[in-house]
C-alpha cells in the first residue's frame, strides 16, 4: 500500500516510519523544505524520540520512505492519507484552523477516487464531518462515502516514546460512515503492531467506534479529564504547601485505595497538548464549566511558584534566580507551552534576574529563546526547578552557591537531602515545606 503522511513533525514522522517498517511505501509531505531536506539526509530532525534515527535511516535506505513538499502530488500517488498537521489555539483560546485548512485544500487537490483520508490531529467534536469533509468534496469535486472515505483516528502517544505507545494503546477509528470506518480499520491494522494486553476489556488493536464524532470525543474526554485531575492535584499541593503537609504522603495513601488515582502536581503540567485540548473541548461544548476552571488553575501554577519564591527570599529585586528546565517536561526537547516562559515573565516583573539551565539546550539555543543561560556552579540567590529532567535528580546544593531558597516544582528532589541545608526549601510537586 502507498500511504501519504501529511505533516512529518514530531507525530507524523514516527507514524510514517512505523508504517514503513511494516513494508508499506510511505511518502511524507510537509510545507517545510528544510525539514524535508533534513529527513531525506537521514538526520534526526528533533532529538529525544527513542529509536527514531535508526528507523529513519533504515526506511530511507530501503526506499520505503521518501519526503516531499508537493502534497497534492504525494496524495495523488497514494491509496491512503494520514493527516498529522497540528491545530493550535489563538490568543483568545479559539482554535486556529488555518494550517489544517490549508493542508486539507492541498490534499483535496490531489485526491483521487478510492482514497482514504484519516485525520489524527485532535479537533473539536464535529470538525471532521462538518468542516474538513465538505472542504475535501468542494475542491476535489468528489463525493465522500462514495468516491473517497474519511475517518478520524486520534494520536494517543507521548513525545519520547511514540513507537512504544503505538504498540501499547488501542487505535481508535471512527468514520463518517461504515465504509470509511472499515477502510480506517484496514489501514491501521496493516501498519501497526500491538502489544498483547490482558488488562483491556477487548484484545489490543484497532478499536472501531460508531462515528468520527465519537472518536473526536474520546480524545478530548481523556485529555480534558486528565487536565481537570491535574488541576485538583495542584490545588491539593498549594494547600499542603500553606499548611506544611507532605503531599507525597497524602497521594501515596490515597492512591492505595482501589479505583483512586491522584495525578502528580507541579509548577506547570502538560505540554503542547494538555494546555490546548481542554479549549478544543470547550469550543464545542459551550456549556462546559470544568475545562475553563482547570485551565485557569493549571495556568496559575507558575505565578504561584514565583509568589512562593518571593516570600521565601523577602524580595526578588536584583536577585539572580536559576530556573532549571526550558523544556515543557523532562527528557523532551520542546518548549511549546512550557511553564518556563511564564516563570521568567513573572520573575522579570518582580525585578529578578532569571537565568535558565537545561541539559538538552546549548547556551546558543537558550539565547535564541531569549534566555540568559545558567551553568551549574554559578552563583545564584535562588533556584526553581521547572522541568523534571533525569539529570536534575543528581543535583545538589553545592551546584547553586549562594542560594538562599530552593523550590522543587516537580517533586523529584529528596527533601531530606535539601531541607536541612538550604535556608528555605519547598517541594511544590509533592507539597513538602521545610
């Protein structure tokens, strides 16, 4: 089978390489010529994705994978199209469909009879049927459900472990009609391999649902539910911080109760998806109240942390603050929706001198992001741990000479190693306050 993957970024490229690994002929289409050139040169376009480089080299050398900027041409040569173009939100928290609309128009220009178009980008409920399918019909002059087929199959993976997650989690598929659903099932059963899992209600594999709307709802429900629970965990953490309670003890005991699961709180939780998807849900469900509230709570955590640091130091004016982690989470070189930007903004507003350290970024890269780099061993007045990189589990007070306050915003430092040595230490990720 010839498959075109439109959008070969951090989600699309791994999907394309997974499909190539099962023997299919894959064409990756992207509007970024630099990305296409890097990929075809067998260079890793983004670090931190396990097994990506080896798969890329193997797929290109075998001839099973190629990349192009000619999306209509790639679509015209394919029997199936997988769309992995991101959907972002604007300053008013409304979805900005411009990139996806443009990609859909390009796909329609090359669409030929018999082709399946599967969208994987998370979208508001009803988007596939009411927005993209009519757009495909209008430009291609073909009839959906007869000349071509459309389904939605949400990506359910985490950056850094995408190939593992593609095997681990069931693949949800819902079409605009039964023929489209069946076509989606056939596609994904042919390009994916699944781990055996006895804990699921049915065998792991492709799980078909009754419509695109159901599939859209599944993705929004699972991510929004997670965001709401993270917000509650953050409220627990802030209260425990004020009361001097160790929240890690509370969480451990609470999670021992069957069917209970409290998410881990932190300075800023999620990444390029969790802060966005609740807004996509609320865009469709205008009567929803919880998503907006949970977003407000989670978005406030960087400000709470800076407030906490200011109380510990007395004042932040002219104080050098080391912020550990530019990335949105540990082990992933990605700053989209990272809490570091709000933390730095709030520190600057208080007159502080923030400096940023991240083991995944060079000084030059940090400078390009607008940050003043910090090196372990440099003098500082306070330290705030923002991202849970594995390397930070080994840091010690001696790495921050002069620090009078330390905040562990991710709960990865052992309080007993820091509490008796730093004049002020708080772990907001676990609620420890010493």
